[in-house]
């Protein structure tokens, strides 16, 4: 069963703009029902995009819906990993708090004792080799980082590796979520992940639905910025 369209709560829109809320309801139908992408994953994508746009109430609503549809705590943590590298501490810690609210520890689990993370380090040359393998070359910004602050380049490599390799979603779903978040920022970097998603088997329909997950937090401009990139890649 779909959630009630939140824009229906606006008396002014209901009274004056039936086309607006009707159009938005169609976007919501795509996001909230199974299609090319399962609805629980689209809820997660929409939550990550909303957190990125700093709309915590909307993000929480989307994550709640995804959890009701069967999204697990570890699957939800995939967005936390993504936001940590793509949008930094603020967005990541906001999403972390949200996960703890939506997935509270059960009584028998209690609160796990804090522990020091096991840190890993990139081998010499590993970051540069990874950039070449993924991008086909070393992008100018990363070439500059390698030259001026090599530890930063290693950090970039490790965080990007975490975004793709350390989450509980498969590679295709991870790339689709990256597309959704970048679409919410109208970022041309979505093109890189459209190519990467296609390389791991994503269809154009799956990428289109991922982009539409940005509409609740970024409006129809999200599609205009990122949708055109599907045909261009």
C-alpha cells in the first residue's frame, strides 16, 4: 500500500494546483512501487538524496518506508557509507542517527561497546592504479592530489573503494544509489556512475528510476540534469 502523497496535505496546492499534485503523485508511484528497481531500494535512494539535500524529516520518512518494505539495517548502512565519502561527516552522521532510530538494537543485543576501528592503508601505487582502472585515466583533479597530497589521494581511493565494495548492496545497486544522490545535486558527475552502472549490468530503466528517486528532495530539475546523461553515455 502506498503512502499518502505528502503534498496532498497542502490545502493551497490541493485547491489551486491539481496538476502539480497529480504530477507529483505519478513520480511517487514510480518511487513507492516495485518496478525496474525494488521499492525498498528506491526508498533508500530517496532517503539518501533527501539527507544529502538536508531534509531530515523527508529522509526519515523515506527510510521508514524502506524498512517497512523489508530493507535491512545493513542495507540501510550502504547509504551511510556512500554519504561518508560523497558528502562528508555532516550528512553521514545525520544518516547514522537516523538508522539508529529506525533500527534500534533489540533488548537482548543492548548497546555494543565502542571499539577502535581496524584501519587499512593503500599499498604504494595502489591508488593511482585504481584511478586508471576505474576512470580509464587519472582525472586531472586526482593527478594534482597525487602530486601535492599523496595521503589525500590514498584517502580518496579508500573511501571510494568503501562506497562500492564495503556495503551490503550489490555493485549495481550501489552505483544506482550514487546516481540518485548525484542527481539530487544536479551534478555532472552522475555521468561517471551512469557509465559504471551500465558496465555492471544496469538497464536504462533502472537508472531512470534511480534518478527519479531524487525528485522528492530536488524536484523535476534532477531529471533534467541527470536524465539526459543516460542517452549521452
